[in-house]
C-alpha cells in the first residue's frame, strides 16, 4: 500500500462512452501525475499538476481531460477513446515536483 | 530529448542466482530511482540514490549511482520467485523537474 489509490482497477468501455478515472493520495503531497503504460513501452507522462494547477501536458489528445479539484484528488475524464488508448493508466504523487513519485496500482483500460 | 537505456530487456534465471541490471544515459542526472512493478500493480519504489558514487542496499537489493552521474545499476542477490516482475530505473534531471523512466527489465525466476 503506497498511499495512492485508484478506481476503478479495471474498465472496459466502448468508443462512444464517457468515463472517469479517479486517483486519491493520502500522503499530503502537492504534486500529482497521470501516466500511460502500454505493453513494452516506457512510462509515458501525460499530465502534471502542482498545487492543483496543471503544469505539464505532454501533447495528450483532447479526448483525455484531467481535473484536479484539490491536492489530494486527480481525475482523468475519458471521451470518445480509440482502441489504441487501451493501456494501464497510472497515477502518482510526490511532495513537490522535484521529489520522488509514489504510484497507485493503476486502472487497466480496454477500449472496444 | 533525454532517454534512459535500460538493459537487459528481460532475464530468465534460476532461483538462487544473482541478478544485475543497469541504466545508462547520455545526460547527467541528479537522482536515480529503482522501482519494481508486480503484474497488475503500479511501480513501487525500491531504492533512491542522491549522490554520485552512492551505494545503497535494501535487503537483497543493492544499487549504485555511477560516478559519471550517467548510469546506475541494480543487483539482486539470491533471487527468489517473488522477485518476478518489471524493474524500472528512473533518473531525475539536474533541474529536478523531470523524471525520465527506462523501458524496464522483465525478470523471470524459475523455482
């Protein structure tokens, strides 16, 4: 248990569905991250939030929309995804953007 | 952009054997991190290294921060079946704002 929880753990959705992934950290951290992990590829950083403000968007398609209502919660809203978006989506947090990141267990997403 | 080359990509070993894996980069990093990811889970931090030349142990795991600050290795001694998983190295750049991850080393341990 790393102090970072993610729900749901598994999600199957059609290309026309709208769904949201949720991340919550109980570590008192100020920075939160979304990563995409596809098979046999390095972790891909998607978004970074620092004190609730988005500080990084690594050219992520607009069908992925993050939301950070407070320093403890991070959402990833999904809309009209493509099959190639199927992957493990990992949330992480750190005390500051310069400190070590701690990961949640991930949401395994399958887009049909 | 910055990249980490992690090798080997995969390893198949017998229980009890020692394991060594490494990461190299053309860039200098201020911090090296080693994570392990079990199947179906997120990466868990194993060891963090903050100083060039630093050698740190965590149980059967030992990691070193290379003197040139461009490489790091992780050793696992006397491997056991639960060591199976993907091991990731990560480097934090000199500004401290970016963490770059290697592609991972998949470890398989045969009992």
